C-alpha cells in the first residue's frame, strides 16, 4: 500500500496543512545510469498554496526528482 510507504515526517507535513491523502505512490526510475524517485500524492487540502510549497520542499530533497501533488 502506497500510503504506508509515506515517511512519517512527510505524512505529518500533509496533516499540518489539512491534507487528506487518498492515494500515494512512489516509483524508482533510472535515467543515464542515475536513479531517481518519482512521488505522486493524491489528496484534498484546505490550503492548496501550502501543497505547492510542500511539493517544492520535497522536490529539493535528495534523490527525489519529480513531485506531483494533485488536489481533488
């Protein structure tokens, strides 16, 4: 289950901005002999702007190349 794979600090960040996660998944990809993680989180949030800031924060984390957070 993708939700169980979310690291605790990330889950806490999502809760702090009032996000309710409906689905989350991560996948490992290889490009030019380098591995990177793609993280997709589907959720609803009270403050979509905070979701954008969280996506930027995650995108700067080592090893995470692309972060997509969809607000439904």
